[in-house]
C-alpha cells in the first residue's frame, strides 16, 4: 500500500474530494476487472456477505491487497453483514397472483403456500404485530394489512400488488421489531471478515443504540464500524448511535420502502449533515445508477441523484448491483466519477460546503484544525497535511470540507485504509517521526511523492507533540515545498 518506502510513486491520483464505493460481485470479481474499477475511480470496495461463500470473499481480499501494492495506494474494504433479512416462504407454484381485497394467512407452517396461505418463519414478528398493522412485501410492491391475529398466525388483506413469489422480503414500517441486528450468520461472517483484515464492518438493520454497542464490542477495535440506516426506528435515536459507531451508511433502499418516498430527500440531507457534524464519514447508498445494471448510460434523474448527494456533503457515494452483477460496471464507475468531479467544480457546491461549517469544539485540537483550514484557504495551500496515529486529527479536518486535498500521514496502515472512505483524504504510510523538524521534512517529501504538491507551493501542516499521542493536535505550520 501507500508508503514512502515504495520506490515508484502512486499510480492513482483523484481530482475529486467525494469518494466512490463499489460492490464486488460476479461481474467484478476477476483481478483485471477489479483493477479496471480502481483505475476508473473506485476508492473503497464492498464485500456483500449476503451473497458468496467465505472462500470467495477471502480470495477477493487477497486480490485487493495485491492491487493495493500494485497501485501503491490504500484501498479500504467494507465487509457488509446481511443482518436479519426477513422473508416469506415458498409457494407450490413459485408464485401467486394477488387481487385487492383478497385475504391471505401468514403462519409458521413450513409447507409451500398458495393463494390462501404462506409461511412466515418468524414467530417473533407474528407476536409483535397487531390488527391494523401494515406489512410491505417485495420492496413495497405488495402491501397487506393485518385483519386478525391468532396463536402463531396472522390473517391479512391485500391492499396493493398483483403477485408474490418465493422468498420475497418484507418490511414492517413503524414497528420496532424484537430481533437482534446481528444474527448467528452475521456473527460467523463477522469473524471471517475480521480474520481477513476487513477495514470496515457494515452492520445492517440497526434499530437501537444497544445494537450498535453489541457490534462494537464484538469487533473490539479490529475494524471500524459503519452502521446502516435502513429502519425508520433508527432515525429516532440516530444521534446516540452515531456517537457509538465510527461511520454511517444511508441505505435508501429498505429505508425508502418503510418511509414515504417524499420524505427520503429530507431524511438524506438531515442524516448527512448530522454525521458530518459529528466528524464521522457518511456514505449515501442504493439505487444511485440502477438503470446501468442493464444500460450503458444512466438516466438524467440518476445523475441528478448522485450530484444531490455530493451537494449534500457526503463523504462517499456507493454502487451496489451496478458493479456487482451489472452489465456495465466500469462504465458505472466512470460516469459516477465524472458526476462527482463536475459537481465539485460548481461554484454553488463550494458555497454550500462553506455555509454549513460545523461549530468547533472547545478543545485545542479542534481550534488548531479549524485554524489550519482557514489558513490553507487564505494562502491557497496545495494541501492540508496531518500527522495522525488514530485518525482523529484527519477526521477533524474532514469535518471542515476544505477545498484542497487532505494528506494523512500515519504509521498505521489500518488507519490509512479506514480513512480512504473520508472526504478528500489521501493517505500515506510513513515511518515514525521523532521531532517536528523531521515531521516538516517528511510532510514536504510526502506531498511531492504523492503528487499533491510541487516546488514553490505551500502546505499547511498540523501535528501533535509529543508524537504518537492520539488526539493531541497542538501545532500548526506553513511550509514551502522545495
């Protein structure tokens, strides 16, 4: 990965601040295809543990680390846990036709269903629902309402929808379900992901702070925790969960099923702003360029959706099926890269970032970071350079959304990789620094080696003395690149 010990300079240099996350799948798992994805603009790769065997994920991780060395550039890996995905059972003929007003029984009987009944293999869900509750099936295409509740069964009326097929997922809007966010499968997958060296663990379907605390304890510092906001109930305690987690993914697919479509844009803006102000990375995900699963170009609405997330100030935007199973994975990354760059070049984008600067905390470290941002803007510095052991200094700089790159210098390759998902961060792994004069020299050398600065330009440097003490940022320096 990125290191000054590498003879050749890095082969990747992004001309944008917003990062791109891509999901690996059958369409993108070969080494040549993964290399092309990174070359096209991917900064972070996502392994979806809802699909694929553990050996498949291990092999993909091995290839990613080979590419990391090849590019001399850190590549973060997100291991995404499936979570308690709720599904109905199977039907005798694979599917049934629905008509508005028809009634269907949902029970625990595992036998294949028909137009009269279907298996709902979740007794805790049956227990939690009451008469009048709505159930959404097949990503909201089917809506039914509970009319009767009995011992281990429900009878529901079809409100909308024309058909229902095997194993379709269901959502229960407005209800906090009595299920753990980490299933037994998740626990097995989590250990595999941590043993593989995943940089981020994405936790699905969190509902309560307790869900996040449980995952955080299991991870025990071996990776960073990114919670996925997919349930409306999570929005009610978002601040508490952000405080525990290391980052957030706004998964608009399932969330958009459970809340009205017209509420999604405002929720996105609120969540992005809240997470940014907390000084943690936020990823906007799901259905961003979905038409490119089958088409070589996105719709205009999809291009606008990606741009909107960038205007909102997100750290990263994510591709799911577009790169995992789509016919045009490279094209999807290429157009997303172009949209991000073009949006950031808009004068309105910079005004929007600057108009919503988070308030500084009452600490010397935060004051130094805010001052570094202001000085860098005033002198048109080539970059802001942070020495960091834990990543906290760089995360504080990211909160400011500076217009120039953030060069993160760290001894810890895990920190370098984790920060790859953050806005504007370019990480370089360096050896231990013992004094400030050495730090300045290494900052200048790193900025030139990475291509972020050239002779005659200036950089703004922040560091903490004594070196290696997390959260001790207390020095600001302007240095000329010679």
